């Protein structure tokens, strides 16, 4: 197995720890991003899937966290 390459890119954003509950609007946005991530993964576009999933996670704790083990749930 090849060693990991040095990467100058920053880490992906994390959910803000202060957000314990999403607003209805944020929850809807998170659900849409989660669905877009699943669709991208099914198409094989893993870069887009990670981008959408990361955006969903960055919104805060919510429905995304419950489905973390299964991107298509």
C-alpha cells in the first residue's frame, strides 16, 4: 500500500459544537444535501458526494448524523 501523500488542503468543515438542534430551514437544507450526496455516490461521483456530505455535516447536528454509517439512508 502506498503511503498517504502530503496534502496542503485544509480539513473539511465540522459541525459547530454549539448547534444542538437545526432550524426547520437548516434541516431541510441538510436533507437536500444528504440526498444529493447519496445520488452523487450512486453515480460514482465520489468527489461531489464528499462535497455535499461535508456541507450537510457543516450545518450542524441533525438528521445527517443519524445516517452517518449509510450515506444513502
